[in-house]
C-alpha cells in the first residue's frame, strides 16, 4: 500500500504532466501520514 499524493480525484494526468501545487501536495502528504498514524494507534491499542 502506498499513499502517493496524485491529487484529488481519479485523474493522474495533471499530476504527471502539470505543474505541481507544492502547498496542496504537502497538505495531502501530511493528511495521509496523520491518517495512517491514527490507524496504527488504533491497531496497537488493541
């Protein structure tokens, strides 16, 4: 499982060929990290 931020929606072409929006990508990475850490905490608590 990976969580590369391809951007919102299912169209990967803007991420592949367009100019990246660095603040938006940073926000997607940080929200992904936060989500996986929360899931990990729930699993480890059991």
